């Protein structure tokens, strides 16, 4: 205080804040702690962000007051610590948020390990994600663009398991749900039985079915048709693409890795547990700008691993009381008499005087 006397407790403010009083001059005040204020604001912000209620439905001050008090929370960059443990199986997948793609890596227990923002799924982007994590025994992926090259570079000794569910989706894109030709229907049925392979014997039988199809309908994949403009193309192009997909995956040995290592067959836990959670969060708070959508996705991943109370460690600037941060007033300068100036004064007699001025 002004008299530099130690303050004593003097009850509480109606808001519950401790009130302090100077025993000498009787001045009363309250002490504000910026660090506690920011922790409270961050807790409210994360509670709202991880929930489904609108800002107008939050208890306490108005939505505008909430936005003004928590605006600084959007500037926090939440991160996870470095990954030092080597895991047996890692699931990787990408999700598009606005014009950005978010690559995510998790364990089979859905422990979030790392993520990487990129403009598209490229080899460089996947490599940036994979280099953050020690190489696992098996990686489960959907075979997106660039990931094969990145895996060879970052994790050359890691076995690959192609997501069976995405293989079925790729076949559906080529053959449709109801193929019209016998060859298409037969190949589509072989693709459906892929999810039913539970043993090495089943895998051998499935490969026999694929070979039988090739012997019966393989000639269709090489037939070509000449068009009116003189150009040629494959007569059954979509059937050829579906066949090449199953043949190449079978030759690469990435369809039945789970039979040897006991890993999962699909990336469905990641898509249903993490990616779907991010989509739900963005849907609950739709209308955010793209940078805020990115920050919200990062907070979702971090809060999947830590408690909201532990997120206070991301506060780097606890803030100060507004009275302390207010700029000090500029010192007053001594007034001086100006003998030559551009202004006019009444003493110069440039306009008529009125009243008692100048009269004795």
C-alpha cells in the first residue's frame, strides 16, 4: 500500500476473494493472482471445447465475456512428450480438416503417440510423422499416397498390414456393390471372404481362390478395345484395376501379417475412436475458423492422454494484474514561455474582448 505497512486479512469480498486491510491507513483491497486467473480460464475453455454445449449455455458470465477472457487460449500449442517406448503395433491414418490433413499415429490401445499437419498425404509428410516414433514391429495403414515410400525410408524393418476394410472399399470403388459381369461378381465375392481369413489354412485357401479366378477370367484383364478415334484401351478397365489391387497386395505379403504377429486387421479403432471424436468435436462447435479447427483437433488429441488439470503446464505466461501491466504515465514537462509561435492568443488583440477582461 501507500504507507508500506503489512496488510492483514479483513474478511472476504462478495465474490469470495480474500480482502486485505492496511492497519495504519485503513485502506482495503484485494490481491489478484494472474496465474490462478489463467488456470481458471483455461479450465473453462477446455471444458467447453471438450463438451457439446454452446457458449451461450455455459454457466456464469455471458458468451462474449467468455470469448474475451479465453481468447489467449487459442494461442497455446499443446504437444505430447517425445515417444521413447517401442510398441509392437502402431496404427496410422489421416483426417482432413478444412484444407489441411492431420496424420495421426496411435497404439492398438488408442494411445496417441504423435501427429503431423500437412497439405496432403505425401511421402515427406508421412516421413515427418514416422520419424517421431521408434520403429514398431507392425504398422497398420490404409495404403494412402506416399506412405509406402515413407515406411521404406523411416521403418525399413517394420512389417506392414494393409487395412482389410479399406481393401474392401477400394474393391467396391472398382467393381461397385453389384457387378454385372460373372467375373466381377466372382472377384467381388473373393474380396468379401478376405475378412473371414482367421488362420494360415484359410489364407492358403483364399490364395487358391484368387489363382482359380485368374485361370478362369484372367484373359479379360488384357483385352483391349479400339475406339472410333483410333485410340485403344482396356475393355474391362475397372475389373483389371480390382484384380491388380488384390494381386499386388498378395504379392507384397501385406494382407495376412496379423496371422503371424497377432496384430489387428484394420485401422477401424483409430478411425472410430480418434478421427470420429475429432469430427464430433468440430460438429459440436461448428463455425470455427480453420486455425481454431486445427487447434481444437490438437487439444482433442492431448486431452485424450492427459487431464484438463494437467494442461495448465502449457501456460507459459501466467499474466499479471492489469494494474501492474498498465503503462506508467509520461512525466510532466516543465512549462516554458514561447516567444515566437504560430498560435494566436487573446493578448495579441486580434479579436474583440468581452466581459470584465482587461478592465480595472
